[in-house]
C-alpha cells in the first residue's frame, strides 16, 4: 500500500529522519512511539507530503509520489490526517465543517455531503451537535468532529499525529474509543502517540523511532514485553519505572517531583496518587531517613503497572530503621491509612549490599461513586 525507501528529511539545524525504510500494509494499525525529537510527527508529514523529504522515495500503490510527476491533491485524497490541533473553521457549523471538503474536493452534491456528514456524526456520537459551532464543543468533541471530517473523504489510510495530546485527561477516552472503533473496521491507520497502554491495545505493529529511523519494530507484545535493542529497552523501562539514588543532603527533590509529574502525565496516572506518593517521599525520606543520617544512602524506585493499575514506591536505605506508622505527621498518617494505600513487606533482601532497610508502599485507585 505505502512503502518508504531510504527516506531522509533535513532541516537547517537538525536531521530528524536519516534513513527510514518501512512498508505499511492494507489494514495495518501502526503505533509510532519513541523519545521526543526523533522525527515521529515529521515522518507522518512526509508521508502526506506536507513536508517534502530531502531524499528517498515514498511509494503509494506503486507510484512514487515525491518525484514531482504525480498529482498530490489526488494522493492526499487517499490519506486523511488528524492533527494535535483540531483545525476546524470557527465560523462554520459542525455540519458545514464536514460537508465543505466533500463538496469542494470530491464534487459531491450538498445533499450527498449532508447525508454523509450526518451519518459520520452519529458514528462518532455527536449527531446532536450538527448545527453547533466548534467553540460550543469540548476539546474531545472537536477532535471527534475532526476525525469525522477526515472519514468523510473516504481515505485509504488515516495518519494520526498525537490525536489526544491537546486534550484534558477526562476527554482522552472519548477520542480513543472512536479510534478503537475505526481499528476494528479494518481501515489502515498510523498513529503517533505517547500513550503506551493505548498503543499496546490498538496496534498490530509498533514502530520505535530513534537515531534517525525505525530503530526497532514488532508486535505490541514484542516491543512492550520483549524489546531487543538497548534504546528500546531503556525507553520502555523508563516509561514504567523511575529510580533515584540519593547520597547527599543537597539532593534536588524539586527536580524529582517535576519528573514524577511528567511520568504521571505520560502514563495517565491520577494527580491524587502522585500527590500521595510525594507526601510519602517527603515524610519518609526527607523528614526521617535523611534527618537521621549525616551521609544518607537511599535508593528510591517508582513503578507503575498498567496491567494492574498499581503505582508502587520502594525505598531502600542504609542506617537507622524508621517505621512509617510511628510518624507524627498527621497528613501522612491519614494518607497511610487510606484504603487505597497499602504498606507491604518491609524485609530487605540479603543481596541488597549495604542497604539494611526497605519500605514498600502501593497506591491503588478507586473511583469515587
């Protein structure tokens, strides 16, 4: 369907794509993941020729589309694109936003375009919003409208560039549910996303981008459970665990807390749980372990299991034992006694070297009724 051969894209001060080679087959649902700045969005924009590649070939249905000889407007009709921003026309109603491209680009009559638009609005659950203006809608609703507008053009493939990154956490699920529905329909999709659980569930292939190309690819199970290459392993582990070695009274806990917030945003962990974890860190490590030692030796590890939806805090340290239940911090004790917080076995493994103490807390999540 689509093949990229030795694709390269250079900008004035950076070359995000050095040598990309990949085949996109009909019916594929491909998630593109990787660190920031590795060319994921640039790759999509090159495929759609919004960014002309510096060299290499983009072949669509046997035709090289970047050789200057093809009709790009015809090619783009085959490739819909959904951006981070919704790109809806604010002065047009929802129905007009979906009808107008059909009329101007596909030559459909107003009646045909209207019927198609209404059918798709019902498909994405927004039939009642047809005559609203975009500013009347939430971000999640606007993104669903953008997806409906793309579908109205009957594309062969849809390219999604971080389709939920501009949304509040509460709106992400409604857009993801529409994309899941499309995946089941058999339409070919390529999705740049930082939401790993979503990528794992929706894709049949995952591309991990690094070092200017497709660094590693495979099934979701291969990439997320058995990655083979060093940078992939590092990235996947980084998304599920964070480790801090604290060996000085001058340790920068502000940076740690900022990183934990970013970690929570990537994995869609609720602020309440991260807040509880930070309260535990401050009371256990800062106010007790470090206060009792002139030369602290502490290892903090934060883990999150997407499968079990469980956030864990493990603290190994050398020195005088501290029992969290003996704390005189009322806020901390209140948090410790919440049903969503569990303190588990505190025995230290005999292979842990100099560390002679271990504290382990689990933070689960229970939705309020």
